[in-house]
């Protein structure tokens, strides 16, 4: 009998706490959770290796930024966005694009691709 009570208690506890694991960003009031993929380009470089290094530095800088600065950098600063809940999701990656400038020189553009999670005010009152 004690084992059944324990099993029921553990099951009830698991069922009620499952929502805490499913939604890591607590949203109170009229906010909804949003995820978007954003791309940040770095300055042109003369080699692919240099472009990758500059993009990696930018990715690391984005990971260290506080939420309000991340909103500005990723152009999420709107009146309906909560400025203190923004954070990056795992899995950012870097690509390099080759292009030729107007003088005929090859340039390499590093692009940092990140998935950002933020809260936005829901206007459906």
C-alpha cells in the first residue's frame, strides 16, 4: 500500500512539474514566447580563415551580452518586446560568403546565425 501511495505521489509530482521543463522562459501577463533565427554579418575579410575568426568572436560576444543589449543588436527592440527576457538558444553557427567588391578584389563575409528566444506582448486582450 505504501508503494502505491509513493508511486501515485511521484506520478502527480512529475505531471505537475513537466510544464516547468517544457517552457524555460516564464511569461506573466499578456506575453507570448517567440523564437526567431537572426543573422549578423561581420566586416569583410581578406581570407576565409579571418572571416571565420571574426564571426566566431562575434558569436561569443552575442552569447555574453545582457538581454537588453541583445535586443538592440539583433533588432528586436520594439514597444511590444520584453527587454529583459531575451536569450540565445543553443546551436548557433557560422557561415562565410565569398564576394567580389567593385575593385575586383575577393572578400569574405562571416555570418553568425543564432536562434533567439524572447517575449512579446500579446495584443489580443
